[in-house]
C-alpha cells in the first residue's frame, strides 16, 4: 500500500533518517580494500575512496584520528579500515567514518594474535581484576624514558595530583629486546614486593605504557611470556599501550586497562580540583550543621530557662505549706481536747444519774487517768510535729538562697530589689545592695570587667 502524498518527507529529513538508521543498526566493522583518490585539505582531515575490483566506498578520516596513523596513506595501498557507516546529509553521500587504519599485509600477525589470545584466555591468564589503590603510595611507570607516553603521564599527574610519587622503570618498548627487558623488570619489581621489600601490593601500583604505533610497533606487548609475567605480578598492573583502538595481550593480562597513557594517569589519581570542591562543600555543610545545632541548643536553653523557678518562690511555697501544717496541727489538737472533755462530761453525767458519790469518785479517777494519759501523749505528739517541722525546715534550708549566702556568696540587688545576674545590667556609679550570710552592704559599681 502506497503512503499518501501528504506524508512526503523533505530531502534533509530523508537523509537524516537514513543516517540514523545506518549508525544505529550497522555499527563498527572492518573493511579491506585499495586506497584511491587520497586528498588532504588544509583542515587536516583525509578523504579517499576504498575500492576493490567490483565496487568502491567513499571514506573520511578526521583530523583527531588521522594523527594516530603511523604511515601516510598513499594511492594504491591495500589497507584494513575500522569505522562506522554513515551518510553525509548535505550531499546525500554514503560514506564510512574511519577510526583506525592498518596495512592489509599484517594479516598474519593478526591471525597469530587471535590464536595466542584464545589460548591464554582458556588458561585463565586474562582473569586478573584486582583494584588499584587510588592514589597509589608509589606509582611505578614501566616505559621508555624518552617517549611521549611518559611525558603525557607526568603532565596529567602534575595537573591532577602533584603529590604523586612516580618511579620510572626505563625499558625499551619496541623491537626484539622490549619484551625480555620488561619481563626482567617485572621479576625485579616482584622480588621487591616480598616481605621486607620496598613495595607493597596493597598501596603501590605498576603502569605499563607506551604511545601509539602500528601493530608491528606494538608487537612486543603481545609476547606470551610478558602476558604471563603480568598475570603473576604481585603488584597490581594497569596497561595503557597505544591509542584507544589499539589492543594488546598485555592489556588483557593486566588488572586494569586504560585506552591511552593520559587516561591511565587520570584513572590512577584523583583530581585535586574535585577534592578541593568536595572539601569546600563539606566545610559548608559542617558550618550549616554547627549553626543548626547551636540554634537547637539555644532553643532548648530558652525552654529550660523558662521552666526554671526562682529559689525564693520555692521557699515561699514551702513556708506557706509549713504554715498550713502548723494551723492544721493546732486545730487537730484543739478538736481532740474538746472531744475528750466532751466525753468526760458525758461520762460524769451518766455517773451522777446512778450513784452520785460512787460514780463521781469513779469519774474523778477516770478523769485523772485521762488527764495523765493526755499529759503523757501531748509531749510525744508535739515532739512528732516538731520533728516533722524540723525536717521541712531543713528541706527549705537546702533550697534557700540564704544557705548559699552562708558559704560566702552574696546576692546583688538594685534599688528596686531586682537581683543582678549579668554585669551588663549595671552602670558605673550605680549603688547596689549586697545581701550576705549575715547582714547587708551597700556597694558602688566602679567599672565593668570583661569576662
């Protein structure tokens, strides 16, 4: 079924959709062919055509990738290209965006690389995955002392973490002597990690690195014995060989791989600027937390101060309670005596109603006995109330500010009787009353002292 004419796309929209479809679904791939029409404009990009005997493909190698190609591209060279398929929308040109270039003559090396890679992977040589300390106490960099890699690493370390301690292990990184030299250096470093040695696997790290190059230039890092030495290293190893698209067996055998020497340095140490920003943020949070805590404690202090009662109020309350108890005691004693006298009168009246003389005599005896018991009970009762009164008085004395005065303290009052609590509540020349344990004094404020 044909779509309606109203749904027609613009040319730019059609090219855009085609480009997105190719980039999303096709992905990266390797393509082999012969170079033709190589051009290098002033922008630094390289444009050419890759062809075989039946078809051709337009290609673009942008400047940021072209600088990593070791050998200049020439018409007639047979190469392998790694890239992704896309469309140049303004012209609708189908093209390949190239990420890496390899001479096609290296196919035998690639076959040998893949075979060795598979064998070492089956043996478990690529199973290392130890974390590296960040930052390491000592960073050992195994590389050429004159190469670009060490300059890149040192430049990044200086910018991110100037405190880094770097020990350069000079070794050749290309040619027949490179792999044996690196293996010997690894053996010496691992002997130094034994008990009593200079290096600690928990705090130190080893970086094996070099700059980019062709597969042949990097072939020393595909040495089987070097991969095994890296796998058995006591020190944790990071490998950063070549550029991002370069992969060696040393990268697989190491604990961590970085795409470039600069990226390795970035992963090994923190950024001092980020740490400064984090410390500044933590400092601000700490200040805010302190202020919030102080405000909270001040609020609690105000609440407690509002609940705190003056000792004079407590003394007045206890004095009032004591007066009430004393009045109740007198009323109880009077009521009890009155009741006793009333009972005696009733008893006497009953006696008189029968045998006046005998009943009177008995009543007089009971009255005498009752008076004796009453006189005997009164002192005990009074003594109990006096003991209770003394206990209450001692309690009052314990909370009374006058007791504090008896120990050598004094209370300052202004002319209105208000207690002075702070020095800033007085003025020079003001006359105050000092209440002592015994007596009072008039004092004059000369000046206020700072606490």
